[in-house]
C-alpha cells in the first residue's frame, strides 16, 4: 500500500507563506502519527514571482504540479501587480485549466463552537458541500473578453463532457456522504435555467445523470433562490452543484456562514490531479503582520489527506485528515487560541501551535 506522497507546495503571495508554514509542520506531524511520509517540493508562481521574472507560472512549476500526488497552494495575486490588460495574476486558474480540475469542492460546515452570523435552530447541523465547476462557465472567458469604447462581451461556455463529469462527481460525493451518515443523499443543481439557454442545457445534462442514480435524490434551484436558502435553512442542504461564476459567489456566502474566510477550505479536483487551497485570497492588507488565520489552509490540507486516502485506498491518510480537521474544530472552543478575524489575539504561529497541541487529544 502506498505510504509516501509527493506534494507540490505553492506558498504564493501575501499571507500565503505565513499560513503555509504552520500547515506543513502540522501535516508532517499528523502524517508521522499515521506512518505516512509526505515529501514537500516547494515551487514558485504568483504575482510576486511575475513582478520579479515576467512569468506567473513557470513551466518547471507546472511540471512539478503535474507530477506530484497533490498540490497545496497558499494564495496568489496582489492588487498592484497586474497584466497589461488590467487583470490580476491568477495562476491558480491556469492550474485548474491545465490539470483539468473541473470540480471545485467547498464544504460549508459549522462545528460545535463555530460562530455563525445566522441563528442556527436548536438541534440543526449545518454540513453541506458546494461543488463549483472550475474550468469553464463564465471563467472560460478569462483573457478572451472583447472590449470596445461602446461595448464589452464575455462568453460563458458549458460543455457536455465537463458537465457529465461534474455531475457524476457530485452524485458520487452525495452517495459517500450518505454512507457516512453526513447527508441525505441529495444533489441540487443550482442554475438560472429559467432565463438562459446555456443553463437549461446544464440542467438537462444534470437530469440525465440523475436518471442513472435512482438511489439518490436530485432537485434544482435557481441561484438567487439558493442564496436565500443558504441563509434561511442551510441545515437542509446536502450537495449543491453549479457553474463556475455562480459557485465563486456562493462559496464566499458559504464562507460567511462559517464565520469568515479564515475558516473556509477548498479543493479543486480532477480525474488524476487535485489542488488544495483556502477560499480566501492573499489578504495583502494583513500580510507580513503574523495575524493571518491559518485554519482555512490547515483544513484544506486535511481535505488533501482525505482525498489522497480515497484516491489511493490508504485508510491511514483518511484518518490523518479527519484528525487534523477535528483538531482545528476543537481549537474554536477557546477564544485565546484564535486569530484576530475570529475575535482572538493569537498570532498565526500561535494558532498553528494550538492545533498541534490538540492533535493527540482528538486521535480516535
Ligand atoms: P481574491 O479575489 O484573491 O479571492 P479577495 O479580494 O476576496 O481575494 P482576500 O485576500 O480573500 O480578498 O481578503 C478579503 C478580506 O478577508 C481581507 O480583509 C483580508 O484581510 C481578510 N482575510 C482573508 N483571508 C484571511 C485570513 N486567512 N485571515 C484573516 N483575514 C483574512
């Protein structure tokens, strides 16, 4: 059975290196506890790299990502470093395209001590997953938009091939969550099929896939109505699947439900490759202060362990990921262990140490 994994590490820009440091230390620690070896290969890309070299994602870094078992990414992009057309440097989007990472997985969960801006009805538990298609939709247009003095156009693209894979992924995830007792086995297609033909096409492909999965429940919601449901009754949701741009927006809403971007992890997954990074950006406003919350990065690393475990049939990696996630959830019970964004005054390093201190306590 495979027990060592090669991880390509992109620290990236802004707070990226600050949140990556404690994450790698924790990964190392939890992996050893489960007799696993993680080999980290640090590679360059991002806005600062572009400013220095004129290249945002060097070929060598792309090759390292392609040959790794998984990719960990801090954050990329800086508001002051831009391409000539004014758009930001975002190699993470190129990685998604190049590695065909069609499924952007954004779990929205509220642990016992996690504070949410909304009132959770007693006895209810918020635990759902938003899947954002990550290679096409409106983002297909990146770098291809047409702008004149009078008019601007961007093109949204939905393909049958990617949509089929996306929906299959969503139904498989719902089936696994149902088997684990975490969900009702329901997949909701989130679209705007009442207005746009492209979304009627998207929904049609969803319905075809749903017909193949009679053991699961499939339903639909318009994106605007879903924004409301996420706030009013988030405990009723299980697996949501949507287009790239809608997913981009709803995932920040999900992060808000979880008490902020500092707690929102994500994964971009394809057939063979996967990139794990927090939902947040490089937070240049707090970079260099040692104040960034590392939790979203650590939770993304926990998702990486779980994915590696499922991908290679290594139960120890799944357990290691679960342990890391539960250690983060435990830290939330004590304000003194939390960073400023969560109302505490711990530094990034102290928040990482707090998670490390709890690792053994949460071991099964
Ligand atoms: P992007 O467009 O790249 O996703 P963004 O414009 O949404 O980035 P972020 O970099 O995510 O912006 O930052 C948004 C706000 O959230 C900023 O005020 C930032 O300081 C805060 N923030 C983001 N991540 C963290 C974190 N890990 N810890 C604390 N604050 C954070």
